[in-house]
C-alpha cells in the first residue's frame, strides 16, 4: 500500500466529526506556532526596551552625583581664593549627595538584580561613607585623588548599567545616538570641563602657570573640541532618523547653545598654545561652569526624550500585539463559522442519506432524496438517487430470482434431508451394539451441517467384529455421499470374508479413488479399521490416535500414521498399510474419535486438544461406555460454548467386558 492509499485508508476510517476535528487540529498547530513565535518576538522587544528604561531610571541619580562631586571638590579651594564665590556650602552639597545616594540605593534595590549593578554601587557607597569620616585628615592632593577615584567609580557604574540594560545595543538610530549622548559623550565632556575648571582654580592661586598645566589645558581643549564635534554630528543623525520629528524641535536649541559654549571655551584654550600669552584663569572657570550647567540641562532633556521614545516603542509593540491578537481572533471566528457551516451542511447531507437508506432498507425503494446542493455533496445525492432507481429495477429482478431460489432450495433441502436420514439409518443401532459379545460399545456422531463427512460403524459377521471410524475431508453433500460409499465398501468386503487388512483397505481405496475421479472432486478420507475377537484388537489404517485406558487407569496411545494412507488420495496404497495388535483385558477402555473433538474451538480460538480428552476418559473409565460418551460430549460442548461448530463430531467408546 503506497502512502497515498494509506492516507485515504486512514481518513476513511474516521467519522466526519473526527475528520473535522483532525482538520481543525492540523490548522490550529501552525497557527498557534506562528502566533507563539510572533508574540514571543514582540514580548522580547518589549522586554528589551523596558530594560533600557530601567537603565535610564538608574542613570538619573548617577547624573546628580556626577554634578555634585566636582562642586564639592571645588569647595576645597575656596578658602585659598577669596575671589572664588560658590552658591552652595559643603554641608548643603553633602546633604544633597546623601539624598542622592539614598535615591540611588532605592533604585538599586529595585533594579540591582536586573542590571547586575549592586556590587559597583556598594563600593561607591562605602567610599562615600569613608570620605565623610576621614576628610578632615586629608590634604588637598588627597582630596583631589579621592574625588577623581569616586568620579571614576561612578563612570564605571554608569558603563555597567549601559551594558546590562541594553542601552548600548539599541537598534534604532535616533534612540541609539541619544543613548550615546547621555551615556558616553556628555559624561566625558562633563569630566573634561570639570578638569579644566579644577586646573583653572589651581592656576588662580598662583601668579604663573606651569608647563605641565599649560600642556594639560591644550590636551583637554583639543579633546573637548573633538567630542563636541562628534556630539553635534551624532545628534544630527538622531534628528534625521527620528520619524516623529519632535526630537529636533525639543533638543536643537539646547544642543546649539551647549555646542556654542564649548566652542567659545576651546577657542580661549587654543591661545594657551603660545608661550607668550598669559593665561587668565577666571574666563576658563566661568566658561567651564556655563558649559557644565548647559551640559546637565541637555543631558536631562536628552534622557527624557530617550525615555519618551522607548516608551513609545513599547506602546507600539503592545498595540501591535493587541492588533495581531484581535485580527487572529476575528480570523478564527470567521474560520470557525465557515467550518461549522460546512460541517452542518455535510452532516445534513449525511443525515438525509442515512434516513433515505433506512427507508430503502425497510422496503421503501421509491423514496428520493431532495437536497438543494450544487457542490460535490449534491453529486453524491444525485448518485444516491440513481442507485435507488437502479435498486428498484434490481429488486424486481431479485424478487423473481428469489422465487426461483426458494423452489430450488426447497428441492435441495429435501435432497439433503434424505441424505442425512440415509446416514443416520446406516449408523449402528443400540440393539446391534448390545449383540457384540465381549464389548460394551457406545457411539456418537453429530454433523456440522445437514450432511456430515464423519463415519463410524460396528459390524458383526459370522463371529467376526469389524469396527471402523473415518473422516472425509470437508463436510456437506459430497463428503456425506463419500462416507456412504466407504460404509458400503466396508460392509461388502466384510460380507465376502476378506481377512487381510492390506487387501481390505486397498480394495476400499480403489473403489473410493475411482469414484472421486468420476465425481471430479478433491475429497479423501482417513480410515481406521479394527478387527476384534476374544479380547484382541487388530488395528490398521491411518486416522487419529487410538486411546486405550487400562483397567489400572494407565493410558496407552497408538499412533496410526504408519498404519495406512488417506483413502481416495492415491490409486494404490498397499505398500503403506500395516497392522498392530492390542490385547484387551477386562475393564480396558478404547476410545476412537475424529478431529472434530480435538480441534473444537472456543470463543478464544483455543482448541479442545487430545490431552483434555484423555483426562476426561481417565476420570470416567470405570463407568459404562454410555456414561463415558456423555461425559466427553458434555465437556466438549462446555469448551465450545457459544462458538460455532466448524467440524463434524464423532466418538466411539469400547470397553472390554
């Protein structure tokens, strides 16, 4: 069976509800898989963007610390420079930083596991606590070192948050360059501006500038100009790729203002290249302060816009997910509606055809199915009506044939009944069996059909007792006729006093073989013959095993496979015929049977078997042959139960008196 045929075969074994359920299941699997992958992708992008928002949330308090630490460092130089005026006192700044650290601690408590930032934060917080405890013991140089280390740790924490919050991996150009500005460019520029301001403050304490300070100012100015240009270019890319268009409107003014301040400061720093030009520190201090304030303002607005874009992206994904779910729900509803409608149409056709077939089965062949279908089901209905018309014609013809068959069956039944009666008439009568000297005999034969193919007979002629049992292959009329032929041949040869078993069986075989050839059938028979005289049995012919239960209860089995050959199978069987002698003693029981007993099946296809037959005979051997016969037949029928009897059942029980 090829794959196509196998598929059709499997589908044909399913009912329509099962078929529709299978189709629906096969439709649902890929749809569910696609939906799962699509929703999973959307959820993944939502989680990605949400993590970026978490990163921004963490960066806000860090930005405050990045602003306050340089101011706190600047306060260390105020006592040395009376011209330096700062708006905040040390106590105010430390209070603000404590509040900021508390806010950062709360944020880290919420997001530390997500952003893996707790270790870095705890280190910064411990350094800050140590700073407050030991600051009175430090020199200005130690202060500067501690401030720089604290700023470096904050920058490392900021970079850590950028890495773990996906900010550094943002896929859109507008949000990516906003992230680049808030996470990298602006913090780096703020550090440079703070360094410029610190160096300028140190210079303001003296009347001259060292070569190292001049070189450092030149380097910081060059680096500041380069980053400022990169920031302007990157932000322009962000503006150009912002599909909403509001990014340019919100940030352009602050960006230009910051770029301009930085450009003015770098121009002033460019003059330090010339050794003859004296450095005036206050313009650098004021310029760096203005640029720092502008950078923090730009940072705040950029981060707010980044949050807005990320939230907008999340809302877009969520709306897309809802749209997909609603769309799929609508499609599923339509598919389900069509599916149910189609199913109802099919089942209506099936129901109508079923009702019509029941009416036809009850004899109403004139019933027609009326169904307004123009699809393939309509063709099925049309074909059904055509079949109904053909059945009407065929029914009329069958009625005529049935009448003929009834007459023929009655004739054949009468003939079979005559044949069955002839078989029963040819069986030995109880009167004849009782006349046998020396033996108590009981026999039983039941055909599987009206006419059986089993044979048994007990004949007595001039003091000789001839006992025969056989089984013609199959059953029915031919087997029954062949059985009658065997019985007639045995009786004829016995009447002519043929004592030799070889000639006896050869003669029977010759007659049966010629008749089988004339009848042109393939029947043959097993046949065993026993000659009894004064307690001695002479057994010849091939049949089932003969069972002998001795008067002490022991069992002997005599195999007949080498004592003969099937009757009617070959023209000459003389060379196969042999004889064996069995001496019987008083109380010995001999059991002959056909395979209808040993091969009787029950509902579980289990055979009755020879061992069970021997067991029943062993239990009942001390009883009369009639009782033994009844015990065996009752046990066989109990084994068969409700199963059909497939073969003729024949049993012959002999007991030495």
